[in-house]
């Protein structure tokens, strides 16, 4: 799915660009024991099948890409010498953990209940983060070989994590979720101002959405 992208003058000054060669993560190799079984599983998730290359009896490489992801996975025969099922802590970022988990469950995936952590290294606690903080809510699932994936809800990036001049949503669903959060926040903004209708709500939405994604203070 193509990215939904918007540039905004509401964004603050861009952070100084890090010097060095631009290197974008393209592919992660997943070790599997049964290539066709793995192909069926990842296809059942709704991921895009990009390639299935066979080179004689020694090599077969399959590539899948999750919806909206700039990075892909490879698995097959002769792709990696790692033990099948040894890939752990593979992160899938989603904008809303509950529907993302429900989608997996509806596809027949054995996915955990949503849980959260109060901080890095803290124990898992049942349920979504009660404060709705970005990076704190999760769910896990495994492929047939035991390679483990972690869903992580991210609504606002750490400062410097993204280009502050660009607000970039991976899909229409992510953009819609951001607009819903802005709508709720804007309703609270109007209530704090005596319930008066804010005629400049488009500008307020834009400011809120850009600030949220770039980890900047949100407007009140």
C-alpha cells in the first residue's frame, strides 16, 4: 500500500541531519524448516508476496512485505544457516493495537492478549497501557516454526526518530487513526475553551498530528 504523506509548515525546525552514508534496512532473513508452510502462513496474514525464486535444488528465496512496511522478510532454502524458529523479538509497529490483534485472530493466528509494560525491562501487565502511551502496548504471535513477532503500538515517535519536516503515514488506516485521536483531543480543547466552536480546527488538527508523530509537545 502506498504511503500517505503530507508536508506541513506547522513542523518545527528540522534536527541536524546525521552525517554518513544513508543505509535503509531492506530485508530480514527468517529461518524456517518448511518453506511452503511458511509461505502459506505469511500469505494468510495479508502480507504481499513479492518474489519466489528457485535456483536449482540448492536455493529458493521467498520475499514477503507487511502492509505499509518499507522493509521485507526473506525465507526459503539456502537463505540463512540460523536454526528454524530462532528469530525472536521481530517488531511490527501498528497505530492501534486492538484492531491489529483482532485482525490476526480473525485470520486464525494464535496471538496473545494485549499487554503493556510500565517501562523498558519491566514485567508484562495485562491490557493496553492505561495512559495510552506510545511504545508501551504489545501483543505477540509466532509463525509455525516458532519465530516470534511482537506487535507494538506506536502513535508518536521519539524526538529525532523521524524527519520533523514530514508527516508520513504508512496507510489510510493509520491516517484515519491519527485523525480520530486529533478529533478527541480537539473536543477536549474546545471544552477547555468554554465549549466554543473552534473555526480554525483544520489548523489545530494539522498542528496536533505533526506534533504527535514527531514526539513534540501537543497543543492544548
